[in-house]
């Protein structure tokens, strides 16, 4: 359904005319999302997750690489009509349910506008019927009680359901969910995740799910892409990567996640040598924080290695047998071992 091929997105920074400097927001990322599945993109703030989402939505132009949707290159959507077709295929659920709805408009007008923009020829009564159908689909019943309300009259969870209803108004096949539960209470967030899973099954949606939270990634996704400093350092099935992470950063990420049944606190120490996304030096971006870093990590960029049913970007597995076990574990990050 979706394929990223060696995708790069660099932003030029202000500076002297003849000294161009670029921020490498996404740097050589490759993965696929199969039809009807969910890919979770996880990583810390600034790792390139939202930039990936905006590239898929066609909001940014690629610096290099290709993004394919149903086999068609995203760069082929050039005209206004092409962009309209793209919007009917892909819709986004935003992180902020408070800022993503126009406070001056009623729920009926916001959802109805999406319908009329993409489905010409519908009468006002047909548009109203469609709005009622969408509100009931996302659990806002009776729908007529919500039609004439403004966003300020709704709770955070109800607003996020409106955002989801608006996204579904054009019958998309792909949903990009950018941390859709991060601004909601835990119990409301679970309701929204369950709703997304239910809609995915009902409508056969393909989903790109962006999150900081590994627990929600495990709950929502079939596959996972772990991002660090613009690089996809590990990609594979959710069970493989959560069960046995291979990349040192994935190990750190999982080890830093609280486990409710863990009897004792794990004292994790990771060096704080953060990467410079503007550097022109070729190196592994995680080398400054990695307990297993080698000399070549400081001077070369690792390639994607396909091993044990996953893709990992790390010199540790260069030339290794395809059935090799993980060479990393959380004990690397204990103070006494660094």
C-alpha cells in the first residue's frame, strides 16, 4: 500500500549566502506498510516522526528518494486536482483535538464541508445524513445532539472523535494518526485507540500511527519503525522488535519504558552526547550514546541490514548470520558496565 524508498528530507537553515547549512530531518528512510495493517513510528522528540507523516501527506517535497502509494509515485500528484485525489486517499488525525477544530463553526458545518469538497452532487439532506452516519460511527450518539454544537461545548475525547469523523468523511483508505491520544486522559486515550482499531477492521484502513508510547504502539500496530535523529534504526514486526530488540537505541527505548510487573527499578544510564542534525560528517548518529560503538561508527554511516526477519541499521550485524540473536541488552546501560 505504502512504500518509502531511501527517503530524505533536508531543511536549509538561514546563514551566509555561500555557506549553505541543512538540517537532516529525515535521512535515508526505507520501509513498507502493507494494506490493512498499522505501522507505528516511535522515537524521541525531534527524531523525524512528524516530518515522515507530512511527507506522506504531500505537505513537504522530498529532498531525495521516493514515496509510493498503491504503486503510484507521490511526486506525480502535482496539480490541484491531483492533490484533491491524494486528500481523498489519505487523511490525518491531529495530535491536538483543541487546536485542530475551528471554534467558530458547528460540528455539522465542519464535517459537512469535508463531504461537499470531495463529493460533489450531494443534496444538503444527503450531506446531513452522511454527517449523522459519521457521528454515530465514532460513538457520538444521538448524533442530532452534537450537530449544532461548537467545539468549546465538547470534551477533549469528544473533540478527538469529531476529528476522526471529519477524517473519515471522504472515505480514505489511509489514515495518518499523529499522536492522537497524547493530550487526552489515559482512560479516554484507550477509548480512542479502541475506536481506531474498530474502524480499521470495519473499513480495512491502512494506518501510520505516530507515538512516543511503546505500550500504545504494541497495542495498535502490526509493525514498528524505530526512529532516531532522522534515521530508521530498526523496522520489523511488533512482536519481534518488542520481544528481542537488536539496535542499541531500541534496547535503550524499551529499557526506559516502565513495566508494571517489574519488581525492581532498572537504573539506566545513557551518555548524553546528542547528535548534530546539521553535521556533514558521515557517521552513525547514535554512536555518541552507544556503549557498543566501534571506531567505524564514528566515521561511517551504517547501511540497512536485513536480518532475522527485520531491518536494522547497525554495524554490529554486518556480515552476521541471518539467524543471529540480538547482540544487545539493557545491561549495557547499567552504570557499572559503562
